[in-house]
């Protein structure tokens, strides 16, 4: 097949703009999947992806399409739309020459659309603007077309209209991809070099890397090397995606395919690394970054008997997702567990949900936090990952925390609702500008800590779901924060400790105690739920004990007999309170984390 007949492209869009549905119609139209095997979200292979209607793992697929009497190969990479996975998206964009910018005609351009569009432009990709969901009665085709024209500086004729649901316009879109996306540059005479844009783990075959071949070609049993991790291996199998893995004799420059490595150790493969021939003397392809965790949380098994199982499970997940980190730690109250770093709140939720579903583990997950840089009064500096290890007030000279640059796009009528929320979360508002018809774009800076404090849900709430946000880490700034501890029956629970702004510490203490008080099951003895910060108890609630009538079997007789039994019960409850341990169910930890 001539190289000029290959087209490599991706679909970029805000979350829930119809990427996976459009990909379904393309697969159906090109005959890549038989109609009897067709199902919704065919490229979303994980149960969690189907359930939530989001793409978590990017998925490549190779389609064949006949146009103007000539056969073409179309390689599509379906990428995640959520901000947590923006680094993976940026590397996938390096593996293609063109990109479909998909905009929902019922919602218009969103904040994440801008972020991924900037990535595509920096990668030098040919952008094809497409409006989706044109069959919807809520579609605002004319208004959104103007938004896209202003955004890209393109003409109305360049914007394509499609419906992933009905298939309208998809045939025309495939033809436009062939016309507009340039064919890949072919360098088959050079030594083999390829970019990893994703990978997965197979129990029998080890790590399988998904690559875009940049130069040369690779066959089965070829000696290869990971340029970043320096690990050498021999290719067990090479092939293409159709959309299942199909083994081939070789994959060559310009093509997208997979290589079976046989490696069964975590941390070797990573997105953005370069797989090359052992003879290749060049360095790795440019742009690689080590995944940088943004949110930290500690994960403990509910039963310490499951500790080894949890360790093995995290190791297995690491084989298919190198972007989270974990290391062992121990807590007096919770026993042995792991401190884990994640790309964001969605990433944290996905990993904990997968541990529960795929490995049948009952877990205790601590409140998510970010990293702080603490300078002590003796000038010693330390990076703090866990709120329970945040030092006492009297030891601290200063604290620094990460800040983010954020962009919010919202209908103008919600600005009055949005401003108090931004003030509450310590945001510094920069430039504001009109964006399309009756929409405003806000540029702002705010602490990452405040972004993680339920900001996304509150933003959707005050704007009736119409606002969208994207952000990137900017740097470190001074922080005015303190540690807030939660005590149950006079015992500090490290899982509920967190670092909060001094300005709202009393408000947070009150709401945390109130919530935990409502969730905790009653015990056989009276117990207190308290919040402690700044060296004192700030908030307190009492959980009443179960009460058993120890005199119910008695009738008549002297009152002193009943008094003796009640006194005995009172002493027993006091002994229980002194020696007893409060067992907190798994769902209480999860509900507190999601508060």
C-alpha cells in the first residue's frame, strides 16, 4: 500500500461532546466492525467507561475507506476529554498529523476545548472543525458556528456538520479527512524509532505498547530499547488495531500499531517514551515529561489481612497506568497502607473504583490533599504529602502551596452567581472577555487546594451546568493554612485530617463534624465527634449510645433493685468507653471523601 494513502488523526473535544459516538459511526460506516458486533461506545472497553459515559483510556483503531477509486488507511486515536488526562492527550497528538475539533452544537465551545486546541496547534496539526449533535432539538448550529469561526479564524464552509447518533455527515467527514489531513512523512531507510502514546498490560504477554512509528520499520523478534527507562527487550509480536489487536509481519514509518514486549515489571513503559532499535544512537523523541501527581491520598485496606493483596493490585494497575505513584506508609489508627499520587480528582476516583471492582478490595481512602512546602523555624524545609504529617502551628515559619492558571467559560447571566463562589475559593480574577454570543471567558488564578475543595461541583451548580473550566499548574505561592484534625471518642482519625485555609477553619470544622456525626453508626457507649485546630477543640457533637432497658424483666418490688441494675449498666458503659474501639464502616470514609 503506498504511504500517501495513510491518514493519522485524533478527535479532540470537551468531555461529553460525543467523541466516542462519532467514532462508533466511523467504525460502522467503514465496515471495521460487523453490524452484529456493534455496540455503543465500542472503543470504551472498560465497564467504568461505559457506566459513566466518559473515555478514560485512549484507544487507537485502523479503518479502511475507499474514496475516488483509491483505498485509504485511516488511523484514529480516540482521546480522553477530561483535564486530568491532558498529558496523555498531548502525547497522542504527537502521533498524528491532523485532528477533528469536535464541538457540541447544543453547548458550544468549552474551556477544555480551548486547552486541547492549543495543544493541537502547538503540535502543528491540521485542524478540521466539526459540529456534533446537529439532530438535537436543542442544537444552536448558527450561534456555535460563529463561535468556532471566531476561535479558529476559519470560514463557514470549512466547518462540517455531523450527527454521531444518526450518522448524518459522517461519510462527508471521512472524505474531508482524506483531503485535508496530510499524509505522514515516511523515512523507512532510517533505524526504527517510535513514540509511545499509550500502553496496556496482558497477564500472558506482559506490557503491550501502542506506538506511532516515526522512522524505519519493526518486525517480530527485533532487539529494541526504551530510550527513557533504558530497558532492552525483544519484540514478541507486532500488529495493528482493527479495533482488536491483529498481528502483522511488520509496522513501518507513518503507521500506528502495537508491540508486545513481554515485560512484566511496573514502571518500565510510560506514555511519551521512545521505543527504538538497539542500533539507533539518537536520544528520545522531544517533549517527554515524567507524570506529575497533583492530588495525594492514602489508601489502606479495611482489613490488614488484605495489605499484601492491595500491594499486588496497585502493582498490577501500575503496569497499565504509569501516571499514578504509590509508596508504603503506616498509620497508628489505620495500620499499613500506601500514599498514592494522582493526576486529579477523577483519576483518584477511577483508581479506587478499579481497586474495588477488579480486585474486590474494601478500602479506606483518606481525604485528598495536595503537596505543601513547609519552612520550619529552624530554617529546615520539607515537602508534606499527607495532612496527618503537617506540623503543628508553633513549629512553622512559612508554608508554600501550588497555584493554578484557570479559564472558565460561562453564560454572562451567571456571572453574578459565580463571583461569590470565586471569592469564597480565593480566586484572583484576571482578564474577562466576551466569547461568542452571550458567553464570557474568565481568566483567573487560584490555589490548587481550593480547586480540589469541591469547586467543580459548585461551579456546575451555580451556573446550572453551563460553565466549564480548564486549568494548568502555575507555580508555588505563600499559603495561610492550618491542619484540621477530626477526633472520634478522643482518638484522632488520620484519614479525616486535612489542611484548610485559616480563614475558613471554623466553618470547615463545623461542617465536617456535622457530616461525620450524621454518618457514624451508634455504639454501645456515648462518644464525641470533635474537630481540633490551632491547639483547641473548635466543634463538637455527641453520638448517643444504644440504650437497653435492663429492668424490663422486672415487675413490682423495691425500687432499689432497679437502681442497682442501672448503676451496674452505667459502670459497664464507662468501661466500654475507656477500652472500646470505634469501628468506622467503609462507606463512611467514601462519603466523607466525596463531601
